C-alpha cells in the first residue's frame, strides 16, 4: 500500500511578513571609552593633565568605530571632559555617545530605525522576530511597535509558528 502525504507549510501560506530587527544592526566595532583611566588617584579629573592627554592621544584609532563614553568609577567628571573627548573622536568615529554599551546599541538601533520605510508594511500582518544571534534592545521593539501600528493590519511578536499578538486593526 502506498501512502502519499502532502506536507503543507501553513506558515508560508499564512501571509505573515516577518521583520527581523537585527536587519537594522549596523556592522562595525563597538568600544567603550572609560574616562576612569584619566582620573588622578581614581577620584578626580585634573584639567591640565587631561588636556595634555587629549593633545597627545592618537584619535585615529577610533576610525569608523562606534564609541560610548562613560566613567565606571564613582567620581565627579565635568561635562566638558566628555565634550573634549567627543570633539576629538567625532572626526574619526562612526558614532560617539555618552553612556555604556547598552546605551550605544540603543542609539545605533534608533538611528537606523528612524530611516525605516514603514509603507512596505501597509495593511500587512507583521511578525517582529523575537530571537536571533544579535541582541536587540527592548527600545528597538518599542520603536518598531510605534512605527508599525499605524500602518499594519496586525502586529505580532515571536516567530511565525508561535506568535504573541500585540495589535490588530479593528474593522470599522
């Protein structure tokens, strides 16, 4: 007896559009510049010493890199110190932000999501992919939700085979 079964891919036939937030991940090296290395005795920033460092430092090493400026020590660092660092890094770095690595990722995703053309998702049933190799900040999911809700028919989170509903346009 011959049994012939047709395997039907219901996910492929569902009309769901999968959007992977990792597609908005800009490739490039990330660095965290910790100003703690410029503190005198790990406590204070001496202006004269810091300005000498700024003059002598090789800023070209930050070429095309994404840089977060931070201080991991419990020290009072004046805003002008970060401004000096940003001023010297900006001509070389692809991006300079104040904060830690997480803040850097948030800013990078936000900048790339701002350029997103949402019209391609107009009237679509969209699933925002929830897992992958690249960690996506929660802020990126929030931004995607804000941008897509006005145009999509429905919005879900997860994988096409297992989704969590987020929004469904009500028929008027």
